[in-house]
């Protein structure tokens, strides 16, 4: 119930930061994977963009992902029945990540160069170049296989995602509290961000 109001409050906060000259520093982006209702048939991506030094969450989105591969015959039949009624489930990851970067583009200090840390997903550099063109100082793409300790450039975002999983009940893995609807998951995330 508080999610829409807190999301709007966050937008006001970002607008005030923009009016004061915009955000500077280093930022990090990664996607958290979860699901709505069915773990293998209805996966969800949740890109989260943060300011690395303060851990301030700039933006979060949720989007569907395509069903997992290597399904059992029973799950494959269920996937086909779901596709027959609602259409095939397609990945919205690229659009969700783009939305996060658009929010950063709007509030980033106009004359500052962008410093961004992500993993090595192939779509990230393309989107960053589309939106920030000649304003990129550094785009560090770290391997997700590297040890997740404080020496890892991805530590700030990995730690933020771990806190999200721990403190947002809808993200707890394989429990009855898992989110049934990705829009409600997003609203719950905005409550956590405001907190």
C-alpha cells in the first residue's frame, strides 16, 4: 500500500538532486533473478542501480524473463498451455535495464563523466553507449565468477542485492512468501528503498 507513495517520494528526491547539479561518483548495476508464482515457468529479472559510495538506490525495475530451458515434460506442457492463453513469455531484461540507465541519465551531473561497474552481460555496454555516448569515463565489466569479497568491484551491488533478498520477504528463495506478481514485488522494493 505504501509502495506508490514511496516511489513518488523517491522521484521527488531525485528531482531535487538533479536541481542541485545532479549525481556524481561511481555507480553499479546488476540484475537479481527471482520469480512470480512458478520458479521455472515465470522467472523475473530485477535490475538494481546504485551509487557505489553511499549504496543509495537510484532505480529498480522488474520485468519478465522467458521460461527456463530443460523443462520436464509436465512443465513443458504447462508452459505451452500458459502461452496459448497469455502468449509466449518474452524477456523484458533489456528494457528494464534501459529504464534504470535512463533514470541515471536524467539525474547524472551533466558535465560529469560516468563511472559504472557491471558484470559482463553483453547488452550492458550497448545500452551504456546509447545513453551516455561520449560521457563514459569507465565502464568496468567484472566477471561474476570472481570471489564476492570486499576486493571485488561488484561488492557494493552484490551486498545491496544480498540485503534485498534478506529484508524483502517476496525475494526469499523458495518459500510461500515468494511474490505472486512482479508489479507488487516492485512496490515492495520501493518500500525497502525508502526505508
